[in-house]
C-alpha cells in the first residue's frame, strides 16, 4: 500500500506565522512515520473572499483550483489554526469555502469527505487558540472530515519557539510531533 498523503498548513497569512512553524513540526513527524507530506502556505495561494456571484460569473479562481487539487489528492490534513477574536482566521475559512465548491461530475465535498485531520494552534494569548479550534472542529466535521480527538494549543506563542522553529518546551514539542505521527498512523489503518 502506498504512503498516506497529508496536506499540512497553518491558517495564517503572516510571513513569520506561529501556526506555520507549529504545523511544520507535526509535518516532520508525519514524514518520519511514513507519510508523504505536502507543506504549504496559504499566502502562496491568494484568494478573494468567497462570493457566489463571482463563482457563477467566472468559475473557480486559479488558486482555488490548485488548492482543491491538493486537497482532493490528500488523505488527510494537519491544520494549525490561529485564533482571531475567539474563532478561526478569515484566510482559513475562505480556503475551506473555496475548496468546498462543487465541480461538474465530482462527488460532493470531494476535497474533504472521508478524509481525516489533526488540529493544533498557537497564539500569544493564554489559551493558545483553543477557542478557535472548537470552530475548526465543527466546520470540518460538518463537511465530513474525521477530526481526530487529540489536539494541542500552544499559549504565549511569541515566546514558545527557538531560533530553529522548535518549541522550547520539549514536552509540548513531543505532543505536536505526536499529532503528526498519530494522523499518519490513523491514515495507514483507515484509508
């Protein structure tokens, strides 16, 4: 059987995103566990805010088509979501909205249905983005993604990473690595 394919990304557009650093840690562990991991940055796929009128008039924008292809080809997702005002970022929600749009002769929610995800977050705040993960979990569950129960929120993210992008707290580093390994192992068993 071929290696499971995992798409890993942070839900922030910032160049020095805490969440991109965090998901990179999990992605490395998923690779070590035998998964084929594609690490992407949402900022490399700029998208206008979803508007059904624009979609009807112009179809899916080129970057939405590219992202949707990556989602469809993946078996699962490692997602690190920033928390903006106790919810998810507009960039992450907009990506989900565009990728969820149906195409002719394609099953509903082809980029999401039946796939699995592991969630994490990093935030300068005291809860580490935990409130936003509740919303990510609900959204993904409603579009038929199996969201694994284990998750981790890293608080005080502005102080949490060393110069190499690793977490200073080695126990938290290992938990994040465990999320990557756990998703890879789950996909090996359940694809």
